[in-house]
């Protein structure tokens, strides 16, 4: 609706000055990007829901190499936030695309809701699980919202598709994993993902 409204204004009003034209075009472009993200997320979620996991899709993923491919540098440069990375894992059996999607979505959320302070990515293992943690010093999440944020299209703020955490949840469950959330309003949030280590 926003795209159509701004486009119609440009088409029907020939006397709009250059400044307003650029302003309207910027709105159209931004809304088109948002719509594109929404469509991509819907398609991605549909693909995940119909995905049947098998050992054929797993490969030995180099965790440090994968972390270097994440969208972290772009996010760091956009804000004055300290990024801390602590990873004890080297290689684990996983679908690389799925793990990258999980971490990118969690980090995107952390940077969006954190104005200052830090974001920490930690990965390690114990005897039973591979564990990934994304912690931030952001706005935190109300107790009443902590279950809802994993639902489709649920958003704390208006920006975004509301599908990022739904995608994360589906992917985690696909690997028989679990998600733990610890959050305090005004202090920050910690997402902990645990994936069972399969015995040989």
C-alpha cells in the first residue's frame, strides 16, 4: 500500500519538486526492500518446514571459517558496539547453510535491539551437546513476550518481517535441538541453542 501510494503521488503530481521526488523514491525503495525480505523469509520458512533431515545433508562444518562468513562486520560498522567472539568448537557435523541462517538471524536481532554495549557470540560443547550462545546488552524482552517472539510475524517493533526467530526455531527443532532464552528488560538477552551430539 505504501509503495502504491507514493508511486501514485509521483505519477499524478507532475509539479512535485526534486527534493520531495527523492524523498518519495527513497520510501518506495525501502518498502520494496522490506517486501523482498518478507517474501524471501516466507519462502525460506516454507522450505524449512518441508525439509526432511538426513545424514546426506550433513557435512563437516568448519566453525571458525563459517563465523568469518557471517554478516557481522557490516553490523559492527553500523553501530558503536563491542563484538565478542568466543568459540571452542572446530568442526561439527551440520548443514552449513542452516547453521549460518540460525546465527545470522540471531545476530541481526541482537544488533537491531542493541544501541550500545556489547554483543557476544559463544560456542562450545559438553559431553552431550554442541552449544551456541548469542548475548546482547540490548533492550531486553518482556516476560509476557518471550514465548511469542518465536511465532510467525510476531514483532516487538514494527521493523522486520517477524519471521527471523520463527525460522531459527524451526531449524533448531529440525536438529532435535532446543532454545533457551534469558532476558531482562533494560539489561539484555541471551539465546542459548543446544544441539545433541550424536554418538558414533
